[in-house]
């Protein structure tokens, strides 16, 4: 993002976060002109978001991650069951340890000279687990993840939703201790991981098939 655009996005993002019931007690209605400005920024944020697979090394600050978490848990969810659990890891020892276990079983991945860790080299990783006893739980976790991804983007932070690392962690005995360290409630299953970090690339938009969305008269 260019600096002036990022500043505008940050200002609007702050307005969005403050207007959310879970982030602020202020429920006052903004003037119409301000609503238009914020809505345009929200739409721009959604349309410009990209999955980032190259990150700068510095982790996302925990104050910033807390805003992202607060936006996540304010996502809509069935019957307000909140059938998710979230763990944030920015500890290099954990990330490097699980990566070493991954490389033992997938040595070809380490042949890439740019490879640093199994989470697209991100310095901060969010792990999301769901309650399989609730049949809408995976959808709720998807809504949670999208809120986190969009709020992160509004603050200049990239992300990438990762299925491969989650499959490895739930399917390999070598990863069992690392999953245990996350401390999810018994019965919850690790569903997905999200890489977070400051982008070190500007991905181009990939085409979308608009014909898959249509009106029924």
C-alpha cells in the first residue's frame, strides 16, 4: 500500500474497530457523510486484500494482534456458541521446532533457499480449533478467520490461511507434542492456521468467476 492510502485505511479501520460492540461501548450512529467514507474504505479493504506468502521478519505486535483477535471473536456465529478456540504463537522456538519436525518428513520443502518456516515464513501464527460436536462449527471458524484477515489487512498486515500445516500437525505423531502445547480444550480439533506478518510482496489479484454468483427471479 502507498503511505497516504495506508494512513487513510488506518484511520478508517480505527473508526470501524471503535464502532464494533465487542471493541467499544460506543454505539452512536455516525453522520451520513462519515458512514459513506467508512463504507467505501471497508469495500476497498475487502477488494484489495491478497493472500501474502512472503513476510518481513518482525512479528506483529501483541497490541495489534489483540485488536485482530477482538475483531475475530465478534464474528457472527451460530446460536452464539462461539465454538472456536484461538492460540497465537510468535515464539520462534515453537515455530522453528515444529518446522524441524515437518522437514524431517518433508525434506524437499527445505530445498527452497527462501524457506524459513512451514507457515510461509510468517513470524506470527494463529491456530484455530473447532468443536466437532456442533455441526456449524467449521463455518463459524471460517467467519472468525475472515474477520481476523480483513481487520489485519486494514492495518497493513498480511495473512494467509493455511491448510497444509494444520493437516501435518493433526496427522503426524511427530507434531503431537506441539499440538498439545497449544492447550486446546479436550475434544476440540485443530482446524486451520493463519500466517500473519508485514508483507514483503505485493501479490497481484487472481481472477474470480463472477458467473458463479447470480440472481434467481
